[in-house]
């Protein structure tokens, strides 16, 4: 046990509150990486599955064209990688009871959501790296015409997907989490114009696709890389993504502790 | 931070239609070790979670040094250390990594967390296991590590939820001796259990819960007085008693016996309020028929029996009145 003088020296009393909060979230994020980066769901959903899809997509590059399929590869990798982490870092901890340790600790809903979301963002960025390498291998070149726009939309997208999975994993029991995440992933792929370009879908379905964040994300990646878009103009895409992300953050941190505190 | 370390004030918790804790009130003073005793489902964990700020009361409140444990939970959680009832550290991390991590989550710097983890490991006798993954520890060691997790940030209040449940006698007694060490540090400790002997050994005051209601609060020793179970007498005969002799003997001694616990032919164990007369009558009858007594034991009632009896009475509303705080009453007992 620590002596009494250390107790009064808790960092909470010395550093600005915001920094302390963030450092706690980062502590949890680093712990999660240490524990979970090699877990089966992360490996299979975060790496193997996206790679399989990338291989499939590259076969269609010739027929649909690079500006259609390359953004789709990025989008798929991001989606799967960003949503794979919460499935372990939240659901596993619910199953083995260790989530109690976080519930009993002086963390706010915001700290908890931030920490668990960081894991997904980190994996999302790894997914982007995998996509970049694959694209380069298959096409022999890499085109990013608006690098800042591209970077911002990638980061926003990984935040959005990661938050979505964290919200689901925090509020649902582990089995339901797996099912709902899978439904979410596959409908995002299908309706986000990732496997079948949105313009090729039947007319009524094209309207439905507007309800899926993945459509906006894919289009903003497309604009960042190729200076072109299919359905939504780049600024609308970015704003919609931003609004959805902020809303998810808000909902997640308001419900996180309630979901874990009966 | 005004007020006692723990003040549970008309706490009521419903899960759907089930009332897990009903209008529960009690308090724990500075440096006190308070036991919460009750069978499965009595509401012990619910109460402890409410104290630790990890449960939203349906009605009532818990104040920790005057702070509302739910509404001001991040302040309250900082000064409470909880050992949950199930093993709950992170299985892929080593004991050291777990404790350093928890230290940091509770606001210690990296250096402080390392120092605190080392000191806690020493205190808990886990030095040989620091580099072992928590998931690979035996159950007894896991519980010791769990307890370390509750202590690493040097909390003022320690909440232990069934710390020894499911452990073998050696691991349990090891854990209890650590708890006794902790008691010397002047911290307020609240410990739940369904082992009455454990609560007797560790705490001076106990709250007994049954189906979410407090049925007793006070010194555990007083329970024995209230119930007045008498003495437990064990007698061993030189050989098995003849069946017809035993039925005659039974009639003769029945007025001295409150409860027959066991009879196996050459062994008798009973509760009696008058052990001396019982033994006189026994000896006389036995010797008159050529038997003899080879061993006698006169013991106070076992705590398990006290507890069981108390629970039976708590269940029977006609023979028992729920007690208010403080002095136990003997209404309906005996
Ligand atoms: N999250 C929950 N949802 C619904 N019911 C619950 C929940 N937690 C506890 N209960 C119910 O509330 C009652 C009290 O449970 P609690 O866990 O507090 O008892 P306990 O005294 O700790 O029991 P045990 O000795 O088995 O640990 C039980 O009937 C239990 O089934
Ligand atoms: Mg319990």
C-alpha cells in the first residue's frame, strides 16, 4: 500500500483536469492494446477479412475503374478494423468481469468511451495502412490529391466506426454485440457502395443508401484521393460524418456508465 | 467531507419487479470493520455496489463522508477500494501490470503507481507471482490479487465482497490474516460473507440481511444470547445402544433436550439449556443398563446453527419481530 503522503499527491490535484482525464483514457487504451491486439476477433475482423475483401475488390478494379474500387478498399478496411476492437476490449471485459474494475474506478463515461474508442481508431489507422500497401501492390501507384481532406476524413471515419462499435458493445450483451456488429458491418458495406457501386443499385435502394454513414465516408475518401465523388459532394460528406460522429460520442458517453451501472 | 465514512439511508433497490434491498439503513464509523452477513441473494452485493457508487438507488441514498455515492461517484470512487465478488483483474496482464494499471487509473503517476504496486504486492505476499499473468493464478492467489487491486490506491474505505468464498481453508485463513493486518491501519472496512465464523472473527459489528431486509444489527456475540440456544452437548457411549433401550431413554431425557442434532447408536449430539441435569440422567440410566460414557463435550452453539436459526426465525413473521437499529431485542426468540 502507498504511504499517506503519496495519497495527497494524487496527480488529480496537480495537473489540469482535462490532461488527467486524457491520460487515464490513454492508460486504458495502452492496456487494451497490450492485452487484445492478438485476439482472434481483432485479427480476423481487423486484418484477415479486410484483406480477403481487398483481394476480391482488386479483381473488379478493371471493370469498375480505380476511382470506384480503391476508395471502397479503404472504406472496407477502415470499417472492419475500427469496429473489431470494441468487440474484445469491451465484450471480453464484460464476460470475464474485469469491466467491474473500470466501473469501480473514478472514471467518467467520457473517459471510458474515449479510451475504448481510441483502440478502434488505432486499428482503423492500421487498416488504412494495410489498404495503402494493397493498393500500391495491385495498381503500382498511389494517388491522394487532397491530402489534408483525405487525412481528416480517414480520422473522422475511424472515430465514427469505432464509436459505433463501442456504443453497441457497452449497451448490449456480448452475444448480441457480435450479431448486431455483423449486421451493421454488412449493411454498411452493401449500402455504402463498397462492393457494388451505389449507382448500380436499384433506384429505391439508392435512396436508402443515404441513411448509411459508410456512403458519405466512401465518397469523402474518393474525393480526397481522386478529386471526384459519386453521390454526395465532399463538404456535405464531411459535415454529415462529423455530425454523426459527434452525436455518437454524445450518446455513448451519456449511456456508458448507466449501461454498466444497474 | 463531513459525516461518517458510510451512511446507508433508507436504501431501496428494485431490479424490475424484484426488490433486492428494502429500506436499508446502517452506518459505519471511522476505522470500523463492519460485517454484512446473509444467504445467497440477500442483497449483500447490491448494498456494497451502492456504497461504492456503482449502482443507482431506486430510493434512498448512500453517503460516503457526506458525499452522495451515486451523484458524486467520481469523488467517492477515488477514496473507496473494492474487491468484487468474482475474480476481476485483467487475465492477460501480469499481477504487477494489473496493479500498476489500476494505480494509474486511480490517478497515480507512473512512478507512484509502480511504488504503490510494489508495496501492495509485499503486503499481500504476492512477491513470487508478480510476473505471472493473472489468468494463470490459482483461485486463492487470484483472490489475493483481487484484494491487492482494491488496495493499490490507498483508499480510506475498503469494500470486500465475499473475499474468501470458494477458497480452501488454508487460502481463506491466509486471506483473513491479511484482512486482520489491514484492520490495524485504521481504515474503514466493510466485508460481506455468508460464513458467520468469518464475520465473527473479523468484525465487531454485523448487519444481517435476509431477502433485502435488515434482520439484525449489532455485535455478533449478542445473537447467541438472543437466541439462547443453550449448549451443544456431545456424548460418546462405549457401544451402540439397544433400540428399545434408546427409545425409553429418549423419553426420559426429552424434557432436557431442545434439539437433537445427531444420534448414530453410540454417539449423541443435542442442544440443551441444562447440560448438567441432562448428563446426570443419562449417566444414571446408562450405568443401570450396563453401558458407560467414554467421552463428553460441552460446547457453545456453532455459529452456523445460530445463523440458521436466526434465518428460520426471520422467515417466520409470527415468531419474530424485525429489529430496528442498535440494540437487538429478544422478541419472539427462543
Ligand atoms: N443486475 C441485476 N439484475 C436483476 N436482478 C439482480 C441484479 N443483481 C442482483 N439481482 C437480484 O437481486 C437480489 C440480490 O442480489 P445480490 O447479488 O445483491 O445478493 P447477494 O447477497 O450478494 O447474494 P450472493 O451471496 O449470491 O452473492 C437477487 O435476487 C439477485 O438475483
Ligand atoms: Mg453477492
